[in-house]
C-alpha cells in the first residue's frame, strides 16, 4: 500500500519549520549508545544506493573515538542524478528531521568529554531551495545545545555525491581551507574515512534519507519504527516522489501514478540495472525483499521504459551522460566509460557483432579498477541492457527497432 508520509511528513510543496516539527514530534531527547542498538535492531541500511548496514558502518568510528579529538557527521544531500529527487524533497519539506538524525548520531557516538562533534550538510551548488531550507533550519535551531552546523557546497556533478568525494572535501578544507571533491578508491565501505586521514579524526557520511530515518528511530525507537521506502518514479508528467510500505508492489505503484505498463524498468537509477517488467511487476518495493531476488532498489530510483522508447537507445543516452560525469581521475573513467558510451551509441543504431564483442570486452575490463564505484555502476547498467533487450539487439542488427519499427534508420 501507499502510506501516509512518515519520513516525508510535511505536505507536498510545504516546509515544516521548527515549531511545527516540535508540535508534531515533541522535543528530541538527548541520545546515547542505545540508539546504536535500535538502528541495528531495525536493520537499517544506507539509502544512498549501496544499502550497507548502518550500524556496521558506525563500528570503526566507535573504535576510533577514544583517541579522536573530533567527529564530523556529514549529511550527504548532493543528489547528482537527474532521475532522483527524494533527498531534495526531504531537505525542502522536513529539514529538521534530517538535522535530528545528525544530532542524535553525534550524541550517540560522542560520549563523555573526551571528544567533540560538528555537523556538515553537503549540497550541490545551484540547489538553492534545499540550501535556503536547511540554512533556515539551522537558524531556527541556533539556541539549542547541539553540535555546530554548517553547509558545504559541492560542484554540481554526479561524482561529487560519492562518499569518498565528500570525505576528501572535508579533509582538504580542514588542512588548506579549500574543499577539493574527488572520489578515491577504498577497499572497505565501512572505513572510507581512514584513507589519508592525517589527523585521525573520523568523518562519517550518511545519505540525507538515511539521516532522516536515524532521526525517526531516535524518536520512536525500534519497536515503533515503520520500514518504508522512498522512491523517485519517472512518469510522463515528470518525477514523482512517494513513500511506500513493504507490501506495495511495483504494479500497484506504477498504476497509482497512471504509468502505462512498461516492458522493462531501470531499477536503482543510472548505476542500477534493467529488469524485465514481468520479473518485477508483482514484487514488493522493499529493499530486503528485492535482495532475495538478486535485485536492489539502489537509491530508490525507478525509471519505467515508456512504450515508445527503445531500451538500447535509452541505455546509450544514459551511458553517454555517465561518461561525461566522471572525475577523469583514473583509466576506467578517462578511457573506459567514453569507449562504452561510443560503442553503445553505435549498437543503439545498428547492432554489429564486432561492436557487441568489443563492448563486452571493455565492460569486462572496468569493474573494480576505478578510483570509485562510478564506472562499475555504468557497466552494470549497460550489461543488464544487453541481457534484457536481447530481442532488440537482434532487430537492431537488421536496422529495425521494436519501439520504432518504421522510423529506425541511421
């Protein structure tokens, strides 16, 4: 079922100020280590895309805190993908729930007097509505006994929202006064802050939605917390953000939005995977349930393929966009992704066997070799397209297209 707003509690288009937030929720009590147990009990996973267990991500920070002078908690609200808008909706409508999560997290990890904490909200340049909303929220909370808060602005690029980019920016600002946002490789997603951290002070990054959910758990506890999913769905009328319960199927969700039954869905966004509609229609829009079917909701992005769209053409457009968004800091991004985009462009017009062979060879060389996970996601999306749209490939080899049987000519 579609649910009443839980994370997105303010009506669409409205912003909940601090007084309204307190009237609805009450004052947030000071948190302690019991929050860690509650987050582990509900098995909360990160909603930025990877769905890494949140409580597990906190463990290295807890290990570091006895010798650390400061913990920096970062709210990552830099939504870099054009097909995603859920974090922006939270920031614009419920900024105080996000800050509650950051404050509660800081209090639970930093106990006693041996360390301090500060809170950073990471936003893309040009997101003026979210910026105004969060700055007003910080002003409204200025008299509270909470860690210092500030906003940092990131270049409006896809990889600026990658967690190691955020960490590098915070670290470089500490050392030089100027933030430099470039991703870097980390072998353990639970410990990215350890890499190149000269002062030994941990930096903990969570996606905006994840932080809002931490704020909810801090208020209601594990027993009263409701597991829902926030999703951004591409519809003919534009992007729609909804909150759904774990029993909502993809068929129910798309029907509620008036979306015509698609042939396939891009699940998880540009770094996700194409899935045939018949495989996913009756599955619940729930991260845990999808995992049992070898699927991931990713960052909650659902892109149905419109009846008049060619899946191969759509994939080529996305691959080209992703290639243009890279930091060009490593071989897979500098050379690999442009090659993938160029080959996918050729195949979307006429699927020659040599181009397909070369595309699969290039895609086989990229995963795991990049400075971040950006190339891996693009390759995953492309490979899934070759599988899901296999019939289209056969048609394209003869210059025909299932979506445009009469129009498809180069």
